[in-house]
C-alpha cells in the first residue's frame, strides 16, 4: 500500500474515532446539564434546597474532575493548546500523549463542562484529538512503521480535527492549526509542585463562589444565570430586537430570550452585568486544575458585548437606518456575531476565528464587518500583549520564543555577532580520544561542531553526542579493557614447572607471577578495573558489553591499576577515526551580519535549536534559542543601536577564560532537557491567582 493510501486510512480512522468521542462527550455533558436543571426544578418549593442543589452539584463534578485528573494524569489539566504548540515545534513533553492522559482528559472535561461553569472545550478537544492521533500512530506502526517518523504531521492534522469536532468547522480548524505551527516557541521547562489538598480545595471554593453568584433566584436573575453557554449564544444570535427606546418589549419572547427580561432592570443593565461578571468569572474558572479551555467563555463575552452594541443601535434607530430611500433594519444578532469573532480573535491572535464563525452560524452575510473587526482587533491586541496561549506558556514556564514587538527598530540593528557565544566547543579532524573525553565531560552538548583544524576553523559539519559516546566507548570502553586484560594475561601466562633434580640437590626457586585456581571463588577485585574519570562520559553500555562474561576461573594476576591506566592513556592519545561516525555535513549556519529579525524568522519557521555562525566558512560562534530570546527581550527595552554590553560582551571569551565555561548556553543544556521536560503536575495557589490576574488583565486589554 502506498504511503498516500496509508495516510488516508489514518485520517479516516482519526475522523471516525474523534466523531464518536465527540458525540459521546456531548451526549454526557447534555445529560449532566439536564440533571442539574432537573434537580433545581424539582426543589422549587424550597429556595434553600434549590441553592444547595445548585451549588453542590457543580462542586461535586469539579472536585471529581480535579481529583481524577490529578491521580490519573496531571498533564491532562488545562487547555492543551499551549502544550500542543510546544509539541508541534518538536519538543517532547513527558507523559503528554499517552492513553491514561486521554482517559483523564475525556472524563475530566466531561465533568467540568457538565458542571455548568464558564469553561470552554476547544483547547481540550485539540488535545484529545492529538492523543487519538498519537495512539493511532502507535497502533498503525505495528503494520507499517512509517508513522513514527511522521508524528508531527499527524498531530497537526489532529489539531484541525479537534477544532472541527468542537465547532463543526473543518476549514477554521485547518486555519487554526496553521497558526499553531507557525507560532514561535523555544526550549526550556520548569516544574511547579503543590500539595494535593490545595488542588481539591481551590476548585471547590471557586465553584462555590461562581455558583452562588449565578444562582437564578439570587443575583443570577440579573445575568441570565439559568442559561447554559449554548443557550446564551442562541439568545445572543437572535435577530429579533429585545428593546425599544431602552425598555423591554412585550412581544413574543422565546424561552431563551425571556431570561434577559427582568421587571426591575432593562436589557442594557442586564447585559452590562453579564459582561462584567462573566469576565472575571471566566478568568477565574480557567485557572482551575481541570481539563478546560478559554475560547468559548471569551466567545460568549464577545457576543454579549456585540449584543449590547446591537441593542443600543436598535434603541437609537428603532425604525432602522435610512440610506437613499432604503431602510436597513438593525439586526442585533449580527452585532453579536461580529463581537464574538472580534474578541475571540483578539484574545487568541488568530484570524481563523472569522472562518469558525462563518461555519458555526452557517452564513456569510456579515463577512465584511466580521473580517474588518477581526483584523483590527488582532492588530491592536498583537501590538499590546501576546496571545492568551502564549501567556499561558509563559505562566507555566513552557518552551516559548518571544515575538518581535511592533514599533521597535532596534531589532533591525542588532546582529548575530552581538548575541552569539564565541567560546564554541568543537573537535577537529586531528582530535584525539582524549579530546572527545574532555568535551563530553566538560560540555553537556547535544551536538558538537567538527572543524578542519584549530588554525583554519573551517566548519565541516556537526556530530551528535551519542555518536561521540559510541566512538569513545568502542575505543576505550569496557569491552576493549577486558580484551586488553585477556590479551595481557595470555601473553604473561607461563606453565609453572619444577625440573627434576638429583636427590639432595638444591631446589630451584621459581618466582610465581600468578596462580591459577580451578575452584570458583566469590572474591571480587578490591579495586575497580575501569578508571573513574571515564564513567561520566561513557554513560551507556552496549548490549555486547553487557553480555561479556568474565571467565569462571579466578585469576589472581599481577596487572596493576597503573598498567591499565597506562594502557588507557595510550588509547586516549590516539587520533579519532571518524569513518564509522555519522556526521551532519550541512548544519544550519548564519553569517555574522545576519539581523536579529531575520534570525528570529528563520528559527521560527524552521524550528531550529541552534545555528552556527560562520565567516567565509570559518566557525566563529554559535547562537541558540536562549541567546535569541534574551536578545529579543533586550531589544524591547533598550534604546539605541547595538545592545552589545547586555547581550554580547558578557559572553565574550576574551574577557575571562574561566567565566566563559560557566556561561553555558541553552545549546550546552539541550541534552538534559529531554529528561527535564516533564509537564507541570501541580500549580500553587499563588500561581493560580497570578494566572487569573494575567488572564483578566489580558482580556481587559483586548476589550
């Protein structure tokens, strides 16, 4: 079967599985929401019991969701889009695309959305689709094995499937994935742990607060607290006007629109209260350690703001707008659609929300105002703050690469030579195994530059750390040392024979260099055979080395530690043979005059970890994501031409020979990042409040 055919089979299976998962989840969520209304309606004779049922029900669901997620897979908490942006760039996040994470995400999201809190499902659905794709890749690999090398492509397709299942918008999902792929991220990760009790207490307190304020007989009557998010959107997109001259109409209200009619307040007051309350409630709810998204709450708030403008226009122009004898009636539902697309597009920094709205509403009659509003909202939001997903990436300390701000001309004047690390670790064609040993011990590099010689510094390529470890292990590893010991024993073994002599003759004393015993012994050597300095560099042992067995006969030999060390010193002084080593002959290179803006673009589009800086083929430095990020952050605050003192001078190897070793860059730490890239399992109370405050400030700026 051709690869194209296999891809089609994979995508068809992914679509079918996600359709089934989406249908089951939506059905369960609808049942949970109906159960809450059934409990609330069945206790209408007692307000206190109604309140207890209204508050206890979501508290139980949210607490179960938080506890289940924390126990099964803490990586399932949160949106999922920030982490997927990181994964699509090539970073491996531990335990993020596993079966238990899928179970925790599905169960936790169902309970969280069934509680009725202002939470979204777009981000979690993107994560769920990616989980399905990853599991299908593992399943399909048993039959062909080609999908292991194409995981990123399949995950990108899965993200589009997730958005399509959430909004029934396949085109919008594809556009949204393009934004994820082209966004900028870098490579570092930090864990923040918290106690389990806090993860259960905090969601319960937040749920009690939000449920109390949205209790329909209480304050919720002024903000349509009895409506779900779907019912709220349906009422906002209603084309009929709710007001006339600022007063509520008495004509035929449907069941959803009637929730916005109150005898003591007009529609404007109710809409303003709804916007203000849902604003901070949504920001607070998205900080809960449960699977949830932030897109739908923002979408609803934008629709409410658009509905407020539409009702205001209907009150100012009750008969419509007269233009050249033609009367154009005011359609408040159209304003709600524009507001929803504009605010959600501004918060996410995407234009694809316009396409999602077109597919969600099923018509494009308002295509012009929607596109204008989304583009203007994006322009303003991008000039002020990063997107909500990038903000979450920063809060969670996930890998990211800052965007270049607008109106900062300094970034065009900063060159790679100003930010590069000049003290580059490299090996030459004439390097010895001792050089490999030292560079593996001193520098924790993932790749090492290969140059022609220390004098010419002509860059020939790069070699991965694993290849260097294999070369060193093959030459002075355990197998070679045991082989040397056996050869030395074989050469020095001599048969101890006592020649026959005449009786009474003097006995000839033969010096016994060693003794051979045929009995097995449990005595172990008092001194290890391998020298200690080689252990850190040779971390891995091959299978052949593990299968080597020392002969059962106990040989008490006179080979001293010094003789073995002398042999190793001789081996380390030999020249390295690179014939059996895999060398990348074309590592990515930049010239020293490359601008920061172009470097940022190249790193973003190609997903680079680092790049060597050359001048006429000579290696003069290296720049990694850490230097690039610091340069971008410095260019945002420092005014002037080149920002050499804060960016380059402190990394110049000419200032201090010792300080250059301690100035390890991100490139020097890349090999350890794979082990340290475990997801944020817990989140402290201060982190939750800081995230809530950040989201509130950001949404306020977007509004």
